C-alpha cells in the first residue's frame, strides 16, 4: 500500500528534524567536552564516568595561573571603545550619504561597498606599518584603530536612514534643530533596533578577534582574552586540559550569557532592521 502525500511530507519533516538535531549535537560536542573537563579532576578529563565527583578547582587554578582579570579589562575596554567609535563614525557617514547630495557621493558609496569585499587580514602588513609610524604598537588604541570605520556599519545605517521619511527631517529643521540635533532626536530613536543588532555583532566579533591582536600586542597590559588564552594554553605552560577548558569557558562565558539573555532581542532587531 503506497503512502499518501501527507505521510511522505511527515516522513521528510521527521528526517530533517533528526538531521538538525544530529548536526546540532556534533556542533556542541567540543563545548560539552570543555564543560565536562572543566568541572572534573584532570585524571578524569578523558574518562566519562558519571560517578566521578565534581570540582570547581580548575577555574580557580586557571584564574590565578594567568592575569585573566587584566585580560578581561583589556577586552571590555577594547570592544566597548570600538563599538562607540563605530557608532559615531558610521552614523555621521551614513547620514551624509543618505541625506546629502554632493558630487561623487555615489562613487564614494560604491567604494565603501567594495571595501566590504576586502577582508581585514589582507591589510595586516599595511596596518602594522601605519601603527608603527604612529607609535601605536602594543596599545589598545592600535588594536581598535583599523576597525573604527566599518563599511558594513555605514552601509547598514545608510539603508536604514534612507527608509526614514524625509518629512521628519524637514519638520525637525523647521523647529530649528541643527543637523546633529536632528540625528540625535529623529534618526537615532527610529534606528535603535539596527544599533542594537549591529552593536551585538560588533562586540561578538571583536571579543573573539585573535590574529590582529596577536600581531600588535607584546605585553600583558594590552593583551585581550583571545591572545591571553593562547599564551596560557601554550606548551610551555604544560597541557592540563581540565584547567585549559576552565579558562576557555571563563573567556567565552560573557558572550554565551549575553546570547542567552539577548537572543530574542537580537533576532527581532535584525527582523525590524529590514536589511536591504
């Protein structure tokens, strides 16, 4: 007896759900192992016995074995500083491209779009030479400076500002508002979902950025968490997977908690942003 279309559709849907759960489990396996190793003694890092006692000493050992407090401070200052600078620069650039008409505006916007296709890794040597000339090697300013003007941020905000009715801009001007007051009182409130979404993406990217900070930093005073974790987990420190896993969980915990808390707002922000 042949199956009907409804039965075939249910079978396909069940198979897709099972495959999604399987891929999700495979993706989560490294995280699950890190959690297991972090909360168990080193002798049981690779022995998955459910009767093994739990321990939190790996976290305390990792915390005192390296200056993670300094790494956390450097990372927080770095990501918040980059995000604030991106908000200011991208907002002003996006407003000018969206509302002002001047010679070469379309060409300038086209060059910004071209920049989206250039990965930051391609410019590492030129950026390093520029920072060396400015004397900004091994500084938090030097780490964040190449990222303060974001082509993606300018593009995203420009498209958002263009969707705002021009009549609101004219009404603000009739009330005597300056350009900056118009941006602050009209454009920023209406584009708040876009700022939330872009801010979360910016913080996540720069919190996990590794290659550029590794090249620029040389001292503990400027290392972010990614570089500090790599130095901590080097062979010279000895390979204790339980302590290394605890350190990895400590460095990634803020982002995981932020995702769990703001995941609904994050998704809704992108849906409301209307990326075009």
